């Protein structure tokens, strides 16, 4: 059956309309897909950005807490140091009163008093600082273990710098440093290298001063710290009242002669007591 011109034109228009409609539908689908991809990418970027912000805020909060705890520890150490200095001053006053009232031999012992004070100051301040530098905190090391390790380092410094007390320094600074290095201490840290020369010089001057006095003086390394009553030693760190001496850090400064006198208390490390 033949188609007339009218039918042919109508069919042709329908085909063309269908073709354009299909292309338009495909174009709309492509635009939707592109929009979806764009939105998805933007959403992912927003999520990443929010995650970074929250992570940064969390890190800042954590750092703030850690800084606050560190600062609290430093303030506690400062208060403890001030209390220790006050106690030392009271002990010095007691020694002076003993000399002034005649309970201690007078002039010859009085000559040793400033040297004994220098010795105690070097131990409780300068050597304490060196002990911290020589013994950096190790991973997972507890507070008590760290304090004990640093105290033992100070005890080694006392022997190397002040024994024998009444003889001039016979070792060079480099020899003492080498011995500390052999003991596994961190002698290469900048802080130690910066502070140790001055401490070594003061220790040398102290020993020269002791050697030049009429009465001899020595450090009492033979003290049995486990037998010392609470009022006969100076604790390295404050502990509970029932804590017992564990080891000797710095012996007492003892002036010899017919009537030997201790011008400082032995400094001891106390064993921490765990209360339940």
C-alpha cells in the first residue's frame, strides 16, 4: 500500500521528534550524573574538612591538658624545692647556734661552716639539676623509677667530685665526664655540657678550701642509712612519714679533731610507701 505525501511527512516528524526527545533525555541524564558526581565530591571535601577541624581541636585540647599537667608538676617541684631550702636554712641556723653557744667547738669548726653550706647547696641544687640532665625519662618509666635512677646518678657525682673531701681535685673535668659516660649517663646532652664546667669548678674550689683549713673534714660514707632515725637525715624527696631510707646520696660533712662534728645531715633516698 502506497503512502501519500501526508502520511510520509507525519511519520517523518514523529521520528524526528522521537530522536530529539531521546537526545534531550540522554542529555538530562548526563547533566544529572555530573551534578551528582559534583555534589558527591563536594560532600567528601566537606567531610574531610570537618574531620581535620575536629582532629585539630582534639589535638589542641590534648596538648593543653598535657601542658597543664606538666606545668603543675613543675610548680610542685618548685614548692618542694622552696620548702627544702627553708629547712636547710633552719638547719644552718641550728649549726650556728650550736657554735655560738659552745655546744660545738668554736673557731676551727666555724671555718668549715661556709664550706659545708656550699657542699650542701651543690648537692641539693646543682647536682640535682645535673642528675635530671644525665637521666632523661625513658619510655614507660614510672615517676618513682625515674627519681631513683636520677638520685643514683647524683650519688655517683658526689663520689667523683667530693671524695676525698680534704684533698685537691686530682681528676680532670674530662676524666669525670668520661667516667659518667661509662656509667651509661647522658653526658652528651647540651644542658649537661653547658652546666657541668661551672659545677666542676665550684667542687674543685670547695676541696681546695677544705684542704687549707687546720681541722680535717671528710664525708661520712660509712653511714648505715637504714638505721638512721627520721630527724638524722635529709630526704632527697618528700615522702610519707613512715618511708624508710633506701640508699645514701650525699654523706654528711664531718669535721674531725678531738670532738668531731657533723655540719650537714646525710642526704638519703627514701623508699616510697604504697598505702592501701
